[in-house]
C-alpha cells in the first residue's frame, strides 16, 4: 500500500511541506485582508507574503542582556526540524520517506518535541514575556496531549497497527473519521494546540507581546514562524492517513487524493484560526481533562471492540 | 558491537548517575542522577534482549518498568520537594537533615 | 556503520551525562540530561527496539520539560548567571562512582556471557504487547496501580497541607 521511498525522498519533504505551508499562509492572509476590508487578490497576497519574508530575511537579529544563546538557537531551529521529521512518516499518496513500524509514536514524539523547543526558545532571550510564552506552551501541552494521544491510539487500535501505511489500508471501506468522529475532532484540536495557532495561540499571545515571538527578529523570527506553519501543515497532512483514508479514492491517483484532502483539512484549520477567538488556558485545561479525555477513552473502547470483533 | 561494549556504556551512565546522586545538594539535581542511573539500566536491558535472551520479551518489559520507575520517581520527588519547600523554604538535602531524627 | 553509530551515540550520551553536573545553568543541565536520554534511546533503536526507543524519546521530552519548570522554580540560581558550588562530599562521590564503574566493568569482562548471538524477532513491538497482555499481565497491572497511586500521592503531598491547616481547628475557617 504505502512504500518507503529511498533516501532522496527526504529532499522532497521540505519543498512539499513548505509549499503547502506557503499556500496556507496566503489563504490566512487573504482571509485576514477580506475581514479588514482590504484588497485580497492573489497578486496582492503573494506580494505581501514575499515582501514580509524578504524583510525578515535581511532584518537585524535582536540581542538581549545575558541571553542563553545555545538553548535559544536550538529551540528556534528545533521547531521546523520537528515538523519536517514528523512529516517523514506521512504518506504522500503511495510514498513515505520511511513508513516506520512505529510511525504513529514517532509522529507523536516529534510533536512533543515542540514543547521542549518552545520552552527553550522562550527561556533563551532572558526576557519575562518570552518565558511566559514558553511556560504557556508547557501548560498547553499538558492540556492537549492526553486527548491527542488517545485520539492517535483510537486510529492505531482500529487498524491494529502503529504503522501509518497499515492504518490507511484499513480504511478501504470506511474512513475512520466517519465512525470515530470524536477522535478526529480531538486530533484537529490538538493540531491547533501543538502548532500554537488559532484558539490555542496563548504561547504566542498578543497579551504577552507575542510570547515566544516577543524577542525574536529577523531570520530568527522567520524560522520560528515558518516552523509554526510547517507544524500546522504536518498536522493537517497526518490527519489524512489517520482518519481520512490517506490516498484512497476513486478516479484520481493516490498522490492527488492526498493533496486534495490535506488542503481541505488545512483550509478548515486556517478557517478556525481566523474565526475562533483565543481560548484562555485555565479555561481550556478543565475541558480537556474532564470532557475530552473521557470522550476519547470511550472512543478507544469502541475502536477496541470493533477491532476485537473483526 | 558486542554485549560488552553496550554494558560498558550502561555502566558509565550508571556511574555518572551515582556521582550525581551522591554529590548534589539540590534535590532536583539529585533526581537527575537517579534518572541517569535508570538510563543505564534501560540500555543494559536492551543489550541483554538483543545479545542474550533469544528474542524473549522479558527484557523489553524491564525497559518498560524502568521508564515507569523514572516517571514515578520524578513525580514523587517533585511532590516531596514541593511539600518540604512549602513547609520550610528548603530545597537542599543538607537542610532537611533533621528529618532523620 | 552500526559500530560507528554505536560509538558516536555512546560517547555523546556519556558526555551529555557528565555535562549535567558540570554546567551552572539549570536549564542547560536539564537539556543535557534530555540529550543523554535521546542518545541512549538511539542506542536502543540501534538494537532493533524501535518502539521502546521512540517511547523513551516521548517520555523523556515530556519529563525533562516538566523538570525544567521545577528546576527554575526551586533553584536559587537557575540561569547560572552567578556560578556557585552546589555539591557536597565531592571526593567521596567521585570515589564511589569510580569504584562502581570499575567493579561493573570488571564484572562485564569477567562474566562468561552465554554466546547465543544476536537475534531479532520479526516484530519486537508485537512481542512486547503480547507479553504485557499475557504472561506479564501482573507487571502491567502493578505498573498501572503504581502510577495511579503516584498521582494520588503527589497531589496529596503537593497540595496545601491538611484540612485543619486550611480551615482551622474547628474546620469552620475560610479556605485560604
């Protein structure tokens, strides 16, 4: 079904993931411009994204008093790196860089790496507001992580495998999203959580002057922002094999289905990001722990019963 | 690669952990030493699984137990530190020495 | 290839482990410990235990991030901007650690290990799951109960002291 491509495929991950992320950024800006009543034609948006990127590329890096440079830089670089590594197990049609036997756990691990990365990025500049952002990411991680893990476990249980390719193969007749809607919705929420976007952007909240973004400028800021969008894109792309049947579909080739479904999920996530206000963490935490965890566990029980009765 | 070098690595990690657990004053640093000792144990168990047990899963179970032990150790350690700190503003083992009386 | 990977990972793991007790910054010490665990997990993956290796990565990143929070909370000098010594009985500790290592190393090279040779089952992850849900069910249940007890104990220990402290001797005071 899904085959591991040779090593050169690693080189294809960044352009594919990055390309999708750029499309998402453009869509996001277009939505923002439309809401503000400004022109949002494709050329305007593309020029805006291009000039912003160029401005960050040539911009000055900010320095602060007594920063922890090592951890700061490592944290910033780790965000996009984790996104790309997570994408290594996501099948694009029939190919994945490496369809690991423990692909789901690998994806989970890379996504958790963003906690450490953002905490280090917040700690590094020796600045209060950045550190608050870093701490918020840890709290947010603790809130979304358990429901997220149970959602992943649901898909893995239903397929009886941690291998992403096998999970796709088990959705030949019915997508998991259809009969595991709770897991699917919780998974999408946690994608917004680990890419600190939309309603869960408290780690980068405006109330703390951008949080982890507060002290980064120039290329540093570009890396962090790119990492954030790459994480969102990788999360959206992973929703496709986990819950939406991967590359399975009529007429079109597998890679086309993967692309179409990924952009559909990405579109929903960007729409949510633009339309739902920020949720405060202390309000989100009880919901996650007292509502989402029991719901996802019940979902896993159903998945287990289905898997056993098969 | 042989069993001996893997075990040597495990022994080195374990010994560094022993040094840390014995020499550090801060409770949190002391716990890092304990975690390193368990790190050595996981590596040793994995090596035994590969080189000696003919694919028997018991060594894997040892790794699972070690990982759980780390989580439990850390959680209880921080809870105790929090309790001591609340009670008397102390986070160092030497200052809690009167607890033995 | 395997041997090179082993030595690179091994040296890195031990170097990071030593770094934990050398650096002044608590944040760096925590991340050095994390790096040591990640290299250790690399060794475990090298041995073919993919699942356990990746699980250690997952667990340790979460643990170390939480550890960093507590480190910064309790240490007097979390960023190491004012270096100070936080050790006691250093010579004794070094001596003990050296003795432990020497005796372990001696044991490693003196014991005649049974030479069964490397062996890899087709799917070690499946083996592990089957044994945890089969012959090792008792272990699994004990782990579960232990974790649950840990949660209760930590909450009890870390929360404000007993109800008499919070509400006064007649239990009628205002919660504070």
